[in-house]
């Protein structure tokens, strides 16, 4: 403070002008309706729901799915998240949304298919926990799980494929 000037201390780190500008334009998220269970229980804290989410995938900004513990399936339509009852209490670990459906897999050989209206449990030829899936197009899927499990769905039936020597799959 000399000659009436106030000298600001220099920050210990460089200032990123882009970061400062991006923080200045961040707006709060709009309020969304609570996410409630089929029997009317609604989450208040933590918001918007309290189950651990394990995977998220989307086809577009207005078609995004998230899945997680206790059979949790949430859908984002571009405006708000909503819960979609799965009828399962298994931890869901992966999801693939498609043009006319969505598939989710999880613990206890859980495979679920969304038909645009509801989730349906699909029987598969294994009892292991399932960890991941990928679309093959034309209705086909690959699913991987514990103990090196590989399942293939050809659009009509499931088969357990030979296990490649890859080690642990997750």
C-alpha cells in the first residue's frame, strides 16, 4: 500500500480464464419431480434417488438410461429423470439402449428387456453375475459375466459361448 495503491496478492497458481468464464455461466439445475417407487415412496435425500447407480448409457440427449442397485432403472427424456420399475431387486451393472428396446444385466444372472412400456425378466443359460453387454445390431447381444462367462443372443435364443483365455472379465 504505497501512494494510495492497493496491490492484490498474486495467486499461488495460474488463473485459467476459460475455467473462470465457464464457472460464471453455470446455471443451477432445474427442479425435477421426485423419483418415487411403484408403491408411492419418494426419495428426498440424497436427491434424486438413493440407490447406487452402476451404469449409464444413451442413444441421444433425450433417451438416456441409468441402472444400479436394488433393480434401479432411471430414464431421462431430455427434461427430467423418471424411475422405471424393473420388478427386480438385483444390482444392475450394465445397460444398452436400442431404437426399440433396452437391455440391462446384473447380479444373479439377471437379464431384463425394456419393450418401450415395461421391463421383463429374460431367462438365460447361466446362474452367474453378469457384468456387461454390447449390442450386435439386428437384435443380437453379447453378455459377459463372472467366471469368464460369455453369452450370445441372436435375436431368438441364448447360447453360452466357449470361454476365451482372457482372464477376469468385468
